[in-house]
C-alpha cells in the first residue's frame, strides 16, 4: 500500500492530500529516509512524522488491502516510545 494511503487509512493523518503534501515536504521518513507519497510500505517499516514541535514514530504491523473501520485503524500500527 502507498504511504499516503496508509497514513489516511490508519488515521495518522486525516486526509490523503495532506499526507501527500507532508511527504513532499520531506517531513515523513520511512526507515530513516525521506519518502515520497508513492512509497510502498511493508510490515515492519518504521514511519516517522515530523510535526512542528515533536516527532512521532510508528511501526507498521499490518498493511491492509483497502479501507478499514475506525475501530480497526489503531491496530495497523504501534507507536514507538522515545526514550
């Protein structure tokens, strides 16, 4: 699944157009590398999203084939705690 679609489906970012914009700006890293919206994700990839004042890290647990319900969205990833 494409990075921008995963961010939308998992509800890490609300809209796909916003996910595209943020990725194009270089604020989304996959496995430590800036990634374009078309980057194909796989299980085990680490996504870092850089916000204005913090960076959030997530590990991809499941790559869905299509849309998922709101209840299932949080099961697609695991937030990695920074220590």
